[in-house]
């Protein structure tokens, strides 16, 4: 399993597009989970993530590195991938990322 961690603060303008691209990966048949770490947002960041059914961790603002670390601690995957809340991953991102791990 793979865990995708997305640190986010006040990301309501970009998070939905990021999550849509992350949740609907093509050519990737492994199980994966998505964790959004809401780093003290004052907007609808957490609500957007919850509305799309991903795990949300809320914390007081501690910065993107601390948010990434909190997500990594909560991750259950053998591989932990990170993306920013203002990025739109390519639709084959996870397939390309994991390809080298398929060769023992």
C-alpha cells in the first residue's frame, strides 16, 4: 500500500483539483490512501478534503515540514509519497513513482 501525504494551509483555492488528480490515478492498480494535513487553515481546506473522503489530520500551524511529518507518522503505506496542495499530479504519477519498486 502507498500513502500520499498532502500538507495544506489555506488551500481551498487549489486543494480540490489536487485531490481529484490524486484520487483518480490512471494505470495504477495498487491500494493507496490519501492524507491531508490541515496546518492551521482558516478557510475551508479541511471541509474540502473531508468532502472528497480523504483522511484529514488537523494541527495548529507549524509549517509545511511539520505537517508533512505528521502525515508521515499517520501513514500506513510501505511507500509514502508527498505532494503540495497547489500541485496537480500527472494522472500517471503514482504508476511512474512506483515502477522502480516493482523490480526486486
